[in-house]
């Protein structure tokens, strides 16, 4: 996964500063797959190898393993939803270059990937629309995506992975309000960043050399409940308390590393959460 300048046929990603952050989880999945790790994602390996991009600064960040754990939690919750609602719809808000559909498709689920036009243009180079999986160029803070979701089979699971933290709080508020008012009865899975962890983001080993910065932080996963009466927290996971479907996949070295980190920094290990909300 070099910069690929010696291969003119490679694709140069032309992304805005926030959108460029999608390359961190892409690289994390590709590197974990190449090392025979917790996640097998040949599509991420293929995409990363196809990009004319210097992943060197990203490779040096400390949050790659955290990105893998976060992805595994979202995967587990999506599988749970699909088992409970066969033929329903999963919506990835700020989809980036996610390959979740390729990893967990059960042959029945419908899928909608939503992101800004520059990302959707890049996604289209790798993921053509199919009968059950489509992409939509739209802002997550506007209503257009909800109108498209309503044309798809219910119920709905909305996923916003590594997206909302890069928006200002009032914009995050709008996303929750849109989802609760237009898609009642849905589930909404999001990750949140605590204040202490966000304070470290200027360290080059946290966000690499990317210019994107975390803007919405909260130490309380219940905080979105105060924005709309239909929002209710159903479950919350952090790296010290992972769902059984993820925890059982950890090898001894992973469990030891998490235990040691939690002993040294108990507040920080809980400062990054993956939360699942019900929308009334």
C-alpha cells in the first residue's frame, strides 16, 4: 500500500478534508486483513491497492486497532438486525469506502450507501449499484436521504460509523431529529468520542496528517435523548465492554492489551463508544 505513483492506472482520490478521513478505516481493514487478523476484508485490500495515495501517515496512527474493534461492533449489530428483520434495509450514513455489505450480506437485506458527491463518485469506481444495494449522493444533515429510505423495505437500521463526530453538534442534532421524525421505529447505530480522547487529536499519531478534526464530543451516550423525545439509548459498547460476538473473536494478545490500557486509562477506554438508539 505505497503511494502508487509508479502505477499511472491507479485512482487518485479527490476528497474534501473531512471526507479524506474515510481512508483511515479503509487502511485499517486492509492492513488487518493482510496480517490475517480479526477481520477478513479482501475488498478493502483491493481498494487500498488501487488508490494512488500515500498511506504512510495513516499507517502510523494509534487508532487503527480501535477502528477495527469499532467496525466489528457495527458488523455484529448489523448481523443481529438482519437476523431479526430479514429483508429489511441497512442505511450507511457517510458510507465512505465501507465494505460492510460485502462482508455480511445475507442475500436478502437491502442496502443504501449515503455520502457526499465526491465520495459517491469514488465509491462508484468499486461498487456498482445492484438490485439490493444502491448509493445516494446526499448530505446526512438534509432530508433527501430519508425520502429515499422510505422507498425501501422496512424496518431500517441506520449506521453512522466515524461520521457524526466530525460534524458540529447542531448538525448532529439535525441528523437525529430527521431520523426520529421521518423514520420512526428505526434503529440508529453511531459512535461517539469523549472529550478527553478528542483532546489528543492534534497528535500526529491520532489522526495522522489529516486536517479533519473531531467537532462533536460527548462523555454521555444518553445525550442525544435530550434532543428528541423519540430517541432512546438501547445499548452502548466501549473497548472495555465489547459485545460477546466481538469479544469472543479477540486473541489473548488483544485481550491483554485492552486490559492493560483500561488499567492505565479507564476513562479513555470508555471515551470512545458505539451506541445503538431506538427511534420512537
